[in-house]
């Protein structure tokens, strides 16, 4: 952001509702960070709505991509979603604690460890959560704050450019008529910026912003307890108010899932590749028969309801994730493989017209593992004379590629969306992000993912070469 005389003076006008608060208690330039935090809180709240929870439940239960590449254990998948939500909440809490140190009220100056274990919060914070209707109002307020800051930033940038241009006009001796007209334009822009500033968090106090964020986080914790059925020794009297519509939770304890991750069964990558594109026989790394959720209560029409899980341990949850076989997330390959899959999806729409440049671009995107796997697969295919191009085989290959993409590409697109939602430099301040990592390639088994991608490329290669052979035959016949 460019410096300007106007920008330097933006913190000099206190908000009309700030009373006797001194000017140096206003959040000022940190309002940009505060707006980002508000947006993350809003996104967290939206992730926990009945609609989003129902969608998550259905997707992790019935998504062939998730069940093939991640796990077929519904309870384990829900635990992964819960772990990400908690990690996000704790990340926001750390930033709120940092802002709290600038507050005038001592109660906000020592928040560092309040959310260290969100389900074992000190009783002195009991009652800080909002009721449902009030939380909805606060969510709308935070969205307005974020939107106002986005507009404020854009207008401030434009004003900075106008002021720079005005100075050049004054130094270049422009005629007084044009100069006066441009000065008036700058004055109007300053008034517009001032109005946006009054609507934004810029002129609010640290205490106001921290209180808003802190109470929202307490409310989200209570909502998580309701949604995932987490029980603690102390449960707020307002929890029932946050139980709008009923929810679901996994039946298994975290410790049981941890044991399953430490002693896994046969890896998913050993399943027959003939099942790709069809619903496979589920024999994943985590036991599923003994851990299916039971049906109770308010969510019975959707097959789920809150089930009390008892005590909760974040250490065991961390071990749960770390106990997995190598995943694309751990290997830092999730985004790269998502781009490869989407590129293959694009090529698969017109396999007959794939250019040599496109094939080279795809090959350049591949990792060393994928290149080695592809090379071995092509050599094996030649030995088995599978490259004796046949129309029936080509149609089967193309159909197989499409079936795989039908369940694989949603994970790839969700991976791209997840990254874009968390790229705050490119994300609009008013946008909402509801994609969780469990719906992406992040937790996908690396070995199985590489087998699937290799199968896609080999199938695409066969269809493309068959189409090229038909074209060559046609040209030879016409000659």
C-alpha cells in the first residue's frame, strides 16, 4: 500500500461511539489483520451449520474418492474434519491473544492458553459465549466489517494515486481551472474514504475487537460440542440453544482410532486396479464394521444424531494423523497432484486432439515417482501386446478414464479451492470458505494416488494413440 498524507491521518479521528477511550486504543492499521480473523471466524461458524455438517457427513460416507484414497472408516474421516476445525480455531485464538495484549482491560491481556485445549476451558470463562440469535447477528456484523475493510483498502489505494497525481499537477503548473476541478475530486474521494473508515474496524478499540472475536470463539467451541457430541465435565447452559437442527458424530473414541492407525491392515493401494471406476470392495486401513455410527434422535432422517464421545484428547488426535501411511499432504504433493488431475481431466474431454505440446506439458508436471511408474506401466503394456490398438478396447479405456475422473476430480478441485480460500492475498475479504481437507487430496494415500494417476495417463495415452492411428489410416487410404 502506498503512503500518503491522508493514510497517515486516518487514525486521528475517533469513532463517535468510543466515548472516553483514548485515541491510541483504536486498532488502526491492525484492522486489516482483525478483518482476516473475523473472516476466519465466520468461515468456522459456517462450517458448523447443519447444512454443511450434513453435506460433510454425506460426502465422507459416500464419496468413492475419499473411501478409495483416504479411508472407508466414517468415524475416522469425521475425526479428521474435527481436527482441522480445532486447529483453525486455535490458530485464530493465538492471533486474538496477540491483539489482547494491546487492550486496556486486563481481562484480555492474558489469553495465550485459554484455547490450548478448547474442551477444557477454565470455568471463569463460563457464560462468555453468545446465544444463537446473537451469534448470527455478530456473524453478520463481522462480514460487514470485512467487506468494509476490503472497500476501504481499495478506496485508500485509489485516493493515494489521486493525491500523488495532484502533487504532480501542482508542481507542473497546470492551469487553475483543471487544478481546482481535480482538487475537488480528491476532496470527494477523501470523504468517501472517511465514511468507509467509520464503518470499518479501523476506529474501533482493541477491547471491542478482541471481545467480539473472543466471545465468538467461545460460541464456536460450544457449537462444536453439540455438532460432534463432545462431552466435558462442564457444559454451558447455552449449549442447547446452539443445537439448531441436530447433528452427527462418530461413535468411536479417539484412542480406538489411534490404535487402528498404529496397527493398520492391508494398504488400500494393494486393491486390484480393476476396481477403479467402480465401487470397490472396501477393505481399508481402518476397521469399519465395528465403528459405524448409530442412528438416534433429531438427525434420524439423515441417519445421524449427536453421540456423546466422552473425554477428548488432542495429543491422541495428532498421533492419529501422524500414524497414517504416507499421504500427499505429508509429501507436500497434494496441490501438485490436484493440478495434474485437473489437466488430465481437461485433456480427457477431447483425447483425439491431444497435441504433442500438451503431452509434453503433462509429462513435465509429473513427479519422479509418477514418471517411473508410467514408464514401467508402458513397458509392461507393450510386453503384453496391449498396445495393439482396437476400437472396442479404446472405448473401454476411455470409459474407464471417465469413471475414475468422476470420483477423483472432485477431490482435486476441492484441493485447489481449499488453497485459494486460505490464500488471503488473493481471497476477497467477504468470501466464505467451507472446504475441509478431508474432502481434498490432502489425506490421500500417496502410493494409491500415484497408481490411479498412472492408470489415467496410460488410458489417455491409449485412446489418443488409437485416434491418431485412425487418422493416419484415413490419410493413407485417401492417398
